[in-house]
C-alpha cells in the first residue's frame, strides 16, 4: 500500500474517533448543565476538546449554547466538529478507491449533515441535544458501515491503529483533567454527579455500576478507565488493540522497521498490563498519565517515520 | 393527474432536433420515452430531478469551487431526459471514429519518426514545428505497440441536416467518462424499467476494457504488472473521475509525490518499501509530467519520468506529445491524413476551418466575422473563444488585434447550429443545444468504443457553448440496440 494512503487512512480514522469523543462529551455535559443549581462550568470540556484561543473561550464558557456552537461549528477552532470532519473527509477523498464506497458515502453524508443549517438552528434556538444526537448517529453509522464493509487487511489495520490511538489519548485526557480539577477542589471527590458525568461521557457508567456496586471511588474509576480489559474505552483495551492490529502488518519486506516499532508497542502493552492502581498512585496519577500519553505519541511518530514515509 | 405537457415544445428554426422531426412529429427512437413522460406529472418529474441531485451529492460526485478559503461543493448540472442515438447512427459514428483514430495514430508515429507526411508536402513543416505541443523529446522514442492514442474523447456535433461533424479530437487526457458511467446509474434509478424496455446498450464495460488494454502495455513481461493512475491530487476538478476509474479498475491512484525514479525505473513508495510501476495512466498534462524536462516548477509530476519512458521501462497513457495531433490548426489536415495514410475517404466530416496564418483566408474571416467562431489553437474548455454572432463591434475589433499579434494561434470556423435535444426545465420540455463525446479505447487488439458517451448540453437558452466551465450540463446518452 502507498505510504500516503496508509497515512490518510490512519488520520481519517483518528479524526472520526475524535469527533465521536467530543460529541459524547458535549452531550453529557450539556445535559448536566440543564440539571444543576450552581453555575455549570464548561472549563474542563473546553480544555480537553478545543484548540481555540483562551480569550474567546473565556467569554463563552458559562453559556452552554455558545459552547456547543463553538465546539461544533467554529471554523477558527481547529478541533471543532466541522473542521475535523472536513479533514476526515479530505483524507477519505484522497483514498476513496481504497475504502468501501458505502463508507465513503457515509462520511460524505456526515460532512453534509454537519453543514446542514438546521443543525445550527437546533443549537441556537431549539434543543441542542437533538443536533448532537443526529451527529452521534452519523458516527455510529460510520462504525457500523466500516465494520460490515471494510476488507480485513492492511487498510483495516491502519484505520484501527488510528482509531485506538486516538481513543486511548482521549480517555487519558478526560481522566487527567477530571482528576486535576479534584486536586484544586477536593469537595468534588464526594460529588456523585461529578463522577457520574465523567463515566457517562466515556460511555462507562453502566459498566461501572455493574462492576463496582455501591458508590463512586476514585480508585475504581482509575481502574476502569485505565486497566479494565473489557471496557472498550479503557487505555488497556486500546493498547491491546493497537498491538493486535500492528502485528498484522508484519511482512518480510520491512522487517527492520516493523521490529523497531513492534518493540515500542510491545513495551507499552506490557507496562500497562503490569500496572496496578497502587503503582499509579505511587507514581502520581498525573505523572503516570503523562508518561502513558508520551508513549502513545511516540508510537504515532514512529508510524509517521517508518510507514508513512514522512521523514 | 395529467401528464407532462409536450405541446409547448417548439423546434428551433433551421436546427436538427434529436426528438422531433417537426412540431408534434416524433422520431421513432423517442416514442417509448415520450409515452413514459406522458404518464408522469410535472411534480413527479420535479421529484426525479431532486432525487438526481441528491444522489450526486450523497455520492460525492461533485467538484469544489474554492471561494475565500471555504470549499463549496457543486454538482455538474444533469438533465434527466436521456439523449437517444439509434443503432444505425451509432454504427456510422463508430466506423468514422475508428477510421479517424487509425489515421491520427499513424500521424503521431510518423511526425515523431520519419516525418513522411511532411516530406510528401501533405502538411507544411512550419505548421508542425510551430505547434507548442510538438515535443522534440518524443522524437524517435519507441512507445509500446506503436500506440500513442489509447484513450480519445472525440467531440461530435450535428448540423441542421443531422450530419455529424467532428468538432475536436481530444487526444491528450480527455475527461468526463465517469459522468457517462454515473449518469447511467442515476437514470436507472429515475426511470425504472425504461432502459431494458428501450433496449439501451450497456456502458459498464468501459473500465474492464481500459484495464485490459493497460495491462497489455506493460513493458515487463510479468503476469501481474503494477498499473497506476497518476492524478494531480484531490484539488483537481476531475478528481472524482480519477478515484472512480481507479476504483472500478482496481488500480492504485497515485500522485507525483508517491513516485520516485531509480535507475531509470519508476517506483512507488509503499508501506513495505519501493514497488516498481509498469504502466502509468496519467491525468497530468505533458507540461507538468517531468520537471527535469518540461515545466521545472511542476510538483505534480515525477523528476526523471521521461528518461524511464525513453528507456522503455514504463508505459505512459496517453503517450506524451499527442497535443500535436489535436492542435486546432492541425485539425484541418485530418481528412488529408486519412487519405494519405489509409487511402480512404473520411467518413466523419470536419467543420470547415480557416487558417488565420493564410492572408486570403484571414481576409475572408475578417469580412465575415459575425458568422464565425474563432478559437485559439491551444486552448480548451471553451476559453478564449469569440462567438461572432453574439459579439459586439468592439469585441470583434479587439479580437482582430489579438489575432494580428500571432495569427498561427487562431483558427476560424463557420458557426454551426448545433442540434437540440429536449431538456426538462421549469416544468416543461425545452430544446437545448447538445454535442456528443464518445470514448474510444485503443489497445494492441484494436479499437473499442463503448456504446454511449457524454452528451453535453448548453443549458442557457440559445447558447451554443456546451463546456462545463461555461455553464454546460450533461445528459445520459442511450445507444439503442438494433
């Protein structure tokens, strides 16, 4: 496969996954902003998911509709849904003949849906959750279509690596930001709705209730989000999958590159497998998460170098 | 509910209409379509029009117009009423195009080797050597199977009596074939059952014929040669077509930056290292194909590609340098080429063409400018044209000055009143001018022309210009089986 194509597939997949994460987080946070007596703070959400400038965000951070609009439609925010879906589509367009026609159409529809003026109207004048639901449905269609139409080979491997790399970084970011807020405001530790929203925005609320009966504990949340192998948004689940899809790329033609990257991914996979909640706490959760993220970025860089010919 | 009213359709005077012989006197090939339309109400047809637009949009069959950084998606306008060609008309077109392509291909072989046609004074040497698309780099370069023109999109028009004329031979990188394929797919959805009822011949074979031809051109004798389609990239207006063709043939779509030359061989950069490329179907113009030989600032091509080509290590489709054969001034000699190389009478007529390099002809053209279409010899897409019947005095005077600066660069043709075909507009059928571009594929086993083509429509009332860049649209084109 062409290096350029591999790179586009990987980024296409990262962007779609990113949009999924942002949309879900927005939905949960918007809902909780309608269910609070104090002023709802959008600060953590904005910090996780926007790349825009600070002043602009400070001006809108207490107005839920404006935040949703900013994160969905603002062209100056590099991480707005409209911008990442445009990028996802441009990547898909440049590799159109490698992905299933159905998948291309799906992504194309997603793009046109984001641009539909009606969506903006829902956000500004009507019920913003309707707009978010419409978009989330587009992502779900994308994943369903990808699963049932894409060939299982190199293409799928690069797309999956992109997806899980993006997902693990997102979960780590969300966890990190939430725990940082606690260190400055310990009252949150006992605030049930705070934890509930964290879990809901990761889609892990129901699993948490089933796994750990009785109340929210910081330890249990860390365990779920980083170490639970059955939770599809946990860091370990994503790293396992990165390893699994990467191993399928093994070929005699570029064994050196393969071995070198395989070493890094394997090391990360082992280290996370033998991590416990206690060892994370001993190291300091924030430090641990930063280290984990750097490992993941390093894998991205090596892919760039060895597989996408960007040197 | 009453059907669509067909009584308002008015033939344009002195013009061949594809559907009506005269008012209310239908040509036979349109009977079934008209019957069908009579059963549909205007709102049904409006719905079909909407459906067509939606299908084009959702499949991403669009081109992007960049306006202040924001890409605006547009669809190439599509008229839902198919244009019909009878089997006998098609038989004639097919023979005519094959004859023409045979001669043009021999001409290219000749001008790039022995130049008998110049030595025998059939074509003046000055005309050939003054053509900017005559490339000395191609001289004595052996192309596989002596085929220069692998894909041609010859534009045909019909005069008032229905005679077919060749307007242009597009022998470089003709585009639009994906619209031939997509228009048919969409028409299948718009008019269920009508296509089999009318016995319309299928166009779906195009990609497999092209693929077979490309495969046969591989210089390496390997069972599975690497074939790529070289595109300028996603910002090119024909990008949709490039991806469609690559997908339908199952070949790799590459850009210049994906390719690299080593030891006069072409390789593509893959995730598992370099892989040798045997055949390049390129949609990049000659000028941009190799910065070492042609335009040095081009980033669309591959440095060193021409050396690999000359060495015979790669096949390029279409051959480089074909522009000398579809130059608008060389065009007027194509009937002579047919006589010279094939000893045959040309089947398809040329539009009479005046060379502005010739003082007598130039004088005649200047006297009769309001009846002429004047074109630049090396422009395409309907740019730089003067339509005499619609031009003002001042425009004509300005154009004359342009011509006098470089007469070789212009030709003039009498205004041909293109044939009209019915289009569905504002709830009724209206006549609009059309042309026809069938796509011919030339391979080592001969010439095949897929029964169909692209019918382009001048959507503005009274307009004679069908180019998409000048507000033209397209129609599905039906060739009936006998």
